[in-house]
C-alpha cells in the first residue's frame, strides 16, 4: 500500500534554492527535475540536465540545489508498506536522465490529481508503481527497446490497474493491442515479466487490499467490486497471493 505524505508539481524556486537534509526522510522521495541542477551524492558532485529523475531511499542524505536563475521540479514524499523494488531493479540515490523517452511530468500530474482530490489514492499508488516500472525497466527507458507495441502494452497495463473490475479477457486485451492472443502473451511477458492474466489478478488483489485496509465493507462486497463473481474464488486467489485470507490480512493491515 502506498501512502503519499506530500507532493508538488512544477514547484519553482529562485537561483538561491538549496535543499540540504543530511538525515534524509523517513520514507521515499521521488523527484523529476525540470531545470539544470546540482546534486551531491556520497560526496560526489553531479550536474544534471532538465528532465532528470531520481528516487531517494529511506533516510538517504539529500542535497541538491539550483545552478541557474531558476529551479523547477515535481516531487513526491511517500511511504509504502510493501517492497517497492519487487520486480523492479530500482537504483536509489542515482540521477537518471529521462529526456523525452518517458512522459514523467504527466505521471506526476495524474498522481497529483488523485492525491489532492483525496478520493482516489489507490489509483495514485498504481501510477507510482507504473512510473517506477517504466523508469527502471530495461525495456521502458527507450521507445525503441525492441518490444513491439510497447507503448500500447503500457497503456493496457495502466487501464488494467485503473479498472480492475473490468472483464479483462485475453480476447479483449489482444483486440486492444491489435495482435493475436498467443502473441499478446509473448509480448506482455517480455515487457513486464508477468503474463497478462497474472497481472489482471495482481490488479484485483491490490484493489482488494485498499478496500480491506480503508473500509469496513464485507469480503463478499469487496470481491464483487474487484471483479470476482463470488467470494470463494476471491478468497482463494487472495490467499495464494498473500498467504493470508482476506479477513486475516485486514486484521493485520486495517487503518479504519
């Protein structure tokens, strides 16, 4: 579960801007730098170009400053109850030049919309995961990664996680990408390291965790909301994924 504590988009500062946090932050800090800047990491001074991404690990020292007349960035301070590096080779405390290969700013805008409205924090968490996956995936850094239909696959994955209750048949997903069903299986697994069917299940389990933690809705109601036809099937898949029944997981993670 993701918990956004604070964030900002296109935050502007003058040329005297300096952030110096020797003890870092208890959670993670994700930055997208839109102007030239200077970072000091492990004693090394690093000059970065606009459109540079960095995620600081928990409690990592943070020092960065403007190097021109203006400093602009998007930023998110967040925490996560799960291992955010699961399935993604995250390089913490390392500036990564994104350039135009990924529309990172749009991710931040969508996350901010979810965060400030306070009614869609679940989707905000999914978007953070999708952004990290795209930035740190070997195939996600460049559009010419060699995976055919990569952008279409990424859009499909976003839709799956944003609409977990949808009837995501392989036939429907293949039609959206305009490929055959066997070819979809091959492309999806190559792009994300998981089959499309397994990702549909993952999206439903993540959605269910949100409702279990933040609401007092019944397990049966949550099952239907997340796209299951009955609570028995839902409970079976949930336990296969988490090793706990929905009720047991709620007991350990509820914030209501």
